[in-house]
C-alpha cells in the first residue's frame, strides 16, 4: 500500500543587517518583511470550431464518378472468378468478392444523393449486399462438388451469371437517370441449352451382349445415369450407361456377364463428359448381379428395401 507523505516548504525571511555600535546585527522585524508568491498568468483557450456544414447532395456527375470508382474496385476482385484454376481458387475468389460487394454497399451508404435518385441508390446497396450473401451462402457450399461435376470453368460461369442477374435489378433503375454501374460485370453468354436425354436412352454400350435384364425405377426427384459395370472393371469404363429420368422407369436389356450397378445423379447433363454438371452424387449397389439374370431395382430409399448402397468417388 502506498503511503502519502506531506512536505511543508518553509520560507526563510532574511533581514538587512544595520550598523550598530556593538557590531551585532539586530534581528529582522517580521512586520517589515514582505514575501510575494508568483502567480501563473490566466489561461485562455480558443473557442471550439463550429461544426462543419453538411455537404449538399452530389451532382449527377459527382455521383457517376463515385459509381465508376466503385465499379473499378469490384472489377479487380471479379478477375479472381474468371481466372480460377481449381475449386479452392474459386471459393477464395467468391469470399473476396463478397467482401468487396459489402464494402461497396457501405461506401454508397455514406453518399448523399439527389432526392430523385435516392430510391435507386438504396436499391443498389440492397442488391449488392444480397449478391454478397449469395456468394457466401449455399452456392459457395456447392462449389467444390459442382467443380468436380461440371468443371471449374462451368461452375465459375454459373456463379458469374447469377451475380449479373442479382445486380441487374439495381442497374436498370440507375439507367433511367443516365447513370451507369456494373460496366465491369462479366458477360459469359446465356446458360447452355438443356441437353437432357430421353428416359431410357442408352448413352454408351461396349463389350459382349447377353441375356441379362435389369428394370430400374427412379423414385427420386433427380435424373440418374445407370452404369452397368462388368465385374472387375472400373465404373469409368461401363458396359452400359443408361439415362433414367426422375420418377420414371426404364428397362436395360441384353446385359452380358456378371456386373455391378453404379449410378450418378444431378442436374445439367453434359453429353460430352457424360456427366451431370451440378449437384452431382455417386453411388453403387453393394451386392453384385449374376450373369443372364433378371432384376428389378428401385432407387427410392425405403425401410423395406433389401439392397444397400454406398457412396463412391466420382466416375
């Protein structure tokens, strides 16, 4: 515990020695001594400056200059999407762009605009935040899977299309006032045309034929591609590949030899890659199927089922 110590300063009073007959100096008379204590000069302070006057609304040209500057800021991060070489690159680019869009919305919120463009100005902020949320939401969770399905370029282009769509609702209102925003957004063209095969289409057949027969009922809500894989062969080299649409049944005839049944599901079928481009999953029936036998399988999971399936690597 600290102790406080008081110190009293004494003032020595010195008198003037007067000449006396006995040579001794008389004691000074306290009443004749004057002690003065210096005092500090009065302190003065300047009055606080007046608050700045609020800036008036931006002119149309000033507002457009701000929009153009923010457009260029976004353009830098957009290049991360177009240049992604892997699913990890793409996911990182989406996170960075989301931060940029939120930052842009925050900067716009600080601007004071003319009353006639206030609604469009507010809409732009809302759409930017919504687009940022989309880049970090479920779409971001699917990037890794979709990149394995349709490829990084395909997945990136879908992300870019959605971003442009998300912001179009804000760009058009600004255009009515002669203002431009979104000039750096990518244009990757329209979404590819649907190339969904017909139910029961045989997409690939190789090897000897036999008398095996398999009826497939797809009770799920997604299309599937059924791969009949000869015993001992990898699923990437099937004996037969047959397309079965959601909620439909198809029969596969003339199957040769013993085989295993693999199946993959998803959306946006790519005929060149023989692959679903988005939302894909890959599975197989755990038990094999005998030569020249007839079977019926239902892909709809049920507690009454007697055949188990397992997830497998992409094929």
